[in-house]
C-alpha cells in the first residue's frame, strides 16, 4: 500500500491543530490521549494507508506511564497539581494507588509490572473519560462516523478502536509536532488551574521529564559487556565516570524502560520486538529528513545501513 497523499497529510495536521485550538478541554485527559495514540502508532502502526486497531488496554498503560510522576507533590506546594476543572482527576487517584502497589515506585519502568487490576482500572478511565470525547468540537456528536471524528469512529469493538486509513501513518510522521503541541497545551492548562505555582521551577520537566536513575543502575552490567571500555571511543571507563546512553535517541522517543539500554547488546530478549519497531520508525524518520549520524570525533554522515542492523 502507498503512503497517505500530501493533501491528506496537510488536512490531517490542520485538523489536529483545530482540535487543539477549539476542542473542549475540561481536564488534561485529552492531551494524554493524543500523546498515547502517537506512541502506540509508533510502536505498532504503519507508514501507509492501512487502518490500525488500537487496544484500549494499551492506551490505559500509556496513561499510567504519562501520569506516573504527576502524583508527586510539586516543589514549593503541599499538594498534587490540579489537572481538571472539578475535583481531583480520577486518573491521579488510580496512579496514586498504583504507586502504592509497587515496591519501587520511583523506578522509571515501575508501571510495567503493576497488578492486572490497576491496568484494568486505568483502561476503564480511558474508555469512560476521553476516548469518546477527544474529537469533540462544539457539541458532542453521537454519530460514531461524524466528520469531526477524523482519527477514529467513536466506538469500541473487541476492546479496540480503529484508526482510520492513513491516520496511523500521520501520527507516526508528525509525532514530534503533535506531542510537543499537546505537551505545551497540557502545561498551559496546569498553569491556569494552579495559579499558585509562580516561577522558579521547570513545570515541563516535572510533568514530562523522566528519572533516568534506573537506567544508570545498569552501568556495571554494560561495562562488563563492553569489557570496561566506552562504547563510542573504546577508552577505559569506571562506573563512577560513566553515563548510560540510549539505543533509541531519547529526544526522538523517550522510552522509560531499562530494556532500551540493553536491547542493543542482546542482554534482554523481552520487549525486543517493541524496541526494534520503535527503532525502525525513529531511524527511518531521521533518514527521511536528512538527519546526520555521528561517526567519530567531528565526523557526521548520512544515516545508512541501519536497516540491516535492525532486520
């Protein structure tokens, strides 16, 4: 199959912009759902005109990841950030319960080993709250195939929604633009509903940053696999002086999992398919727009040969 036409892609991004500008946002759920759809499209989707079935369960897991650190007390205040126009956002209650259910809640990948009951609860929140209302412009539309529902018909079959033809490809191609716009809207919403925040702390880092301590804890294992030498320069390293880099560039797709640091050297077989799918997407996108890859020293070159490595 072929990629969506240039006209389709242009109209798609215009409709996303309209959604962000004119959609009815009474909580931060819709921003989270838009980001979640982009992430699932990258992990499981297509670069052509095919439809993509998206499990609501996968969106529930994405919500747990996105809100995982939001239940912390914001520096300089004594409470959680307010993320809706009424009482406490229900997803924050779910996440707070989830953090209490895990032994090491500050590990960046803690949400991936939660009890099934927590994941079901997060999935229920997604289905009840934003899934049927994300695309609402003006009055709510009860026709699943209303023209405003350009991402997916507002109906769930077999636990899945179905992204319309070409939507998966556009979510993948424009992920950086969509996510950065959604995060900007999300942060602005939080500022407006928490006027006491003031200045002096990076709200975006609090909301969207990631604790990389868990990944750095893998430094001894990686140094052993690399025979005590830097992966790039070959120079001898000590654990105290080393930094753990990501197989997939963090700026392109922030995978908050220890697996990312180990997949490239074959130390963790679990999750490999997901990592390779994201890697293929990331490097293909970079190659398409002419991004240069670092070779050595100050030498940069066009990306090539990555397809064989990721086969």
